[in-house]
């Protein structure tokens, strides 16, 4: 999608232009560093597309788009502390490059920066935009807490898992799009539909991520195939496998979780997930949310050709190679 | 001040009634716990008084008052992590009672809760209230960063120290009062004056805190006298002492900083601060900011009797016993 590259370039320029004071250096240098590590900038692109869908210019939606991106980066800085992650986009995380206290505090400031950008929007839209932003921010934190809680739980249900990814990653896509719709003066029902489109594409994308992590073509996949299996991470594949497995298969899966030969661990788990039918069930689940998303898009009351960019975007997101 | 007790009781009830979801428990139980540890509730009281000064009811300012208190508690939860503080109001801090990740994340959620409370205010006041809240939140973070930076610096100037306490603690008092004024439809100039009153009373109070920490009557002081001296904390007393000391006195002060006999360390430092004149200079500095505050209060365009509660409050704050 060539258009995406144009939106991305526009946003990269505007993100680089976000102004931070010079001092205290330990508060603001981490933010200059982290915000400019790049990325797809998918969330702010969604806000721009949401506004354009309802006839508003991308320039008028810019500050809201930036607030979404800034918020996303705030959550990454804090999540990286909690996950003890040394790297993000192949660069040092803030708590690694500086220290943990600086990562907590500069994250806090970045969060406020999100509200500062959002409040630049027209006064008549402020209440709706800020309520949406607040609600989403709280849900994202709830999702992160659920994810952390799952690490020490053995009884995570598939519904709980879907709820976790919905909160942790998908509501922000819905929020990004709906913010654009608010700015474009969309009707209440169109706002609901575009939010639903974003949220359900997000869930489908996240399920696809779980599948790709194990079944992707290593030559085309950006990172190590099988990372989730190696770290025994609870994913939809893993939860489905345990739910569908026979008693014998469960024992094999449990034994594999402590297997020291990592390539063997990946190969055997992959084989078993296919046999058990976990991969198949996950693909159907992914397709289910994809369909809900496309139905929501179809219900938005704007001319079909105007929806083309969002349609192509959804297609682009769901066609990553296995 | 009997009135304060009434405002405090009103706020305690409303704080206890702040509604949090049941789950995730690890996210919301810490907030229920921490918000109900008590305290003077000075900041939200200021918002109520600010609104009443301009003829608005305290009920109409309540959600803004709560947002200030909630924000303050968010900063305490995160500061306690950074300071590795085990106790707050003689109870376990969140990162001690739960863990650090939970303290980061529940703090983040509490911050959003502040915005959720604030956005309940009338739409026509939202832009002003949120801009003020954003600006203050950023300054409080800047103050905390300066405070952390000072720990490893030997060249902190008195101006820098005053700027640090202004940002870390005093701007929030100005913000709390000005929020009330915004809700009470005060003029721009009255808003500036009431903010200045709060900020400068805050600086004076903080300087008084530094003095009391060493010179308070142990029988009347709530905590250990000399705590700052024991931990070699940079305070206004300490910075003034080093600035005014002769070469010999500096050497004695430096030697005292490693003195193992803590009572001797406190007694000798106290004596020296008096001899050098540091105590006297600090008291004058405190009085300076107190006077600026009272001048700002006098410039607010409302009848003098209406200002009586704020005047008594200022008096109450500045008359803690030495």
C-alpha cells in the first residue's frame, strides 16, 4: 500500500517536530530518543484515515493522531520496564539506556503530552475525545495487568485470552479510528461502527501474530520463528492446543515445555498443534473477527469508494505471509 | 481551623466513594487501599475553597477537587517506587505491599482516573481545566526529576532548589485553587492571583518544612527531628549553610556528613546552621514567599470577608510550631 508510506512519512516528520523543553535533560532526552525510533505509525494513520473518511482533512486531525502515537509510546516505555525488555525496535529501551526511575517518570510525562496534544482539538469535540481517550487508556492498562496475571496462572480460558488482547492492543485501534470520526463529525452510529472495525481488525491481527510466530516462513518473518514456544508463552495457539488435546497429547505438550533442544521443541510443538487442530481453530477464530470488522466497515454510512483506503489497509494487515 | 475538618470529612467520604471496577484485582485493589490511607486532603480542599471564593458551590467543584487528590496520589505511588520508600503514612507503600510492576501500572490507571473525574466538569470549562492540569502534571514530573538529579550533584544553587520545590510541590497548590476559580468563572487576573497565592504559600510551607525538620520541638513534631541531616539531604538549610560558611566551617560540615554518632551529627549541625546564619536566612526566605502569597490574595477582586477562610488557612499552614 503506497498510500501508507505517504501517511507514515507525514507523521514521521510531525513526530520529529514534537517540541520538548531542553531541561531537565534526563526527563526529555529519553522521549526525543524513544519517539524517533520509528515504527509503522499504524495508530496515528488510523486517526487520519478516520477523519478523512468523514470529509475532514488529515491536518485537522493531526494533533489527535499524535496524541494516540504518544500514548502508545508511553505504554511501551512502561511495559518495557515491567517486561524487563532490553531492546525495542533493535535499540535499547529507555530503562536500559538510562535507568528505571527515568523510564517511569519520562513515561508519565509522555502520557501528559498525549493529553496536551489532544486538547489542541476544537473545544466542541474535547469532551468526546477525552472521554474516549480516558476509557481506552484505562482498558489498555487493564489488558497489561491481565497479561501479567496470566503468567502465573494455569487456568486461563480462551475467552479471557481474547479479552486480554482486546484490551491490551485492540481497543487503541478502535479509539484511533473513532477519534478521527469524532473530528469528522460522524454520527454516533458511524462512530460505533468504525470503532468496532478497528477493534476487531486488531483482535484478528493479534491472533494472526500468534499463528505467524510459529507457522511463518522463517525467510519472510522479521523475527525468530517459534519465540513464543521457546518462552512457553500463553498464546491462543497454546491455549487451544491444551483445550483440544487428548490426555496423551497433553502429557507430550507438558514434556515439551521443558525440552532443552529448542529446535526440537519448536518442530514437535508445531507438528502437534497441527495434529490437534489448534492451528485450524485459531485460523477460524481470526477469520471470525476479520469478518466482524468488515461487516462493521460496511455499515458505515459513507459512499463505498471513500472506504477503499480502509479496506485496503485491512487487507494489507490480514495478508501477512504464513 | 474547625472548617478544615468539615471539608476533610466531606472529601474523605467522597474519596471512599470513588468507584473502581472489581477486576483486575491487582490493578484496582492497590488504588482502593492507597486512596484511603487518609491525609490532610489539603489540595482538594483548596479547589473547593477556590470555587467558593467566587460564589460557586463546593458540590459543583467536587469532581475537580477529587481529580487533584487522585493525581497527587498517583505521583506518590510512582515517587515511592523511585525513592524505594517502604512506608507512606505509616502503612506499606504499593510497591512494597504488592510489587513494583503493579505500582507502576496502578499508578498509571490512577492518573487516567484524574482525567476522568475532571472531564465531568461543565464542557465550557474543560479546555481551561485540562490545560491547567496538563501543565501542572508536567511541572510536577520536572520537579521530581530535578530532585533526583540533585542527589548526585554537588553544585545545586539556591535558585535551582527553590525552582525544584516550586515544581515538585507548589504548582499543584496553585493549580488546585485556580481550578476552583475556573469553575467559579473567575476573571483571568483573579485566576492568576489565586494561583500565585497557592504557589507561594506552597514554597513558604516547603521551606518551613526544611527548617522544622531540624529545629522543631521533638515533642510536638510528628516525625524524627533531624531526618534530613541524618540522610545528608540537600535542603535549603543545607545549601544556605554551605554558601554562607567559612572555609573552616565547610570542613566541619563535610566531616559531620560522615559522622556515625547520629545524635552528635544532628546537634552539631544544628548548632552550626545557627552560627553560620543559615536558619535565619531560611526564615527570611520563607517569610518572603509568605508575603508574596498574601499580597496575591489581597489583589483578588472579591470582598475581604469572603477571603477569610483562605487567610485562616494560610495562617494555619504557616504557624506550625518550631
